[in-house]
């Protein structure tokens, strides 16, 4: 099979001087000079976060400041990259929330492994783990990127609880009202 050479149209005098191309480049440069800036000063200015954004997983407490997590370990089992590690612990029977069976002795989330999938939040039966709007987690070492139980509660804070599962009186009242 023979190769046929491609015929090209010869350049005009103006095209050979590259003036149209230089003018197109200067036009683009001039647009950037007069256009408002698009760069954000990151630490001070932050972009808008969509309402369904899945950020850093954290633990939350109920309005009375008690732990909502009962260390059922469902979030640990469902986590695809195995970023969550829970050590279950017992609650003494004479404690104010002694009617709760367990609480986590240790709860660690390795943020270097976390893929922010949100499966831990979806599977939690006690609504104790939530994904916050925070997206900039940094650290100098790997150890700094492992959030322990205290750090997770610090990031998560307190959320309203409509179930009153830790209050004996309110729980008894709800069950009593359901029977009538």
C-alpha cells in the first residue's frame, strides 16, 4: 500500500509572522488581568461545603454528656479498609448509666486508612458516630492521624437525642405510653 503525502495549504505573509497567534495570547493574558481573582487564601477562606458532604468520622455524646456508643463493633466490622479499632469495656453497675451493658474502653479511627465512605454512620444502631463537615485533617506523623476516643468526642461534640435511651425514667415512660 502506497503512502500518499498530505497536501498543506501554504501560509500567508501574516500567518508567517505569527502576529495573529501572539495577539491571541495577549488577549488571554489581558483577560486574566481584568478578571476578578479566583484563588482562595486557603486557611482563611474556605470553599462552600455541600450539605451531604461526608467528612471526618467522629463520636458524639447525648445532650447530658454521656457516651452513646455501646461498643457493638458494627462499625468496625463494616469498615472496608479496617480503619476502626474498638476495645469493648464494661460499665460498673453502680454507675449512673449502669443499665447500659457496655461502653468502649478504646475507640480508634486511623484517618490515613479511612476512605470516608459513611458506612460506619449508616450501620450504627445508637447514632453514636457521625461524619462531620471537616475535610482538612493534617498531622506530622502517622500517630497524629490516629484519632483516639477522647479526640473523636472532642471533634464530634454533642448532638440532640430523640430516643432518651440512657434515661431510665424517660425510657420507662415511653414504654408505658406505648402500651396504652
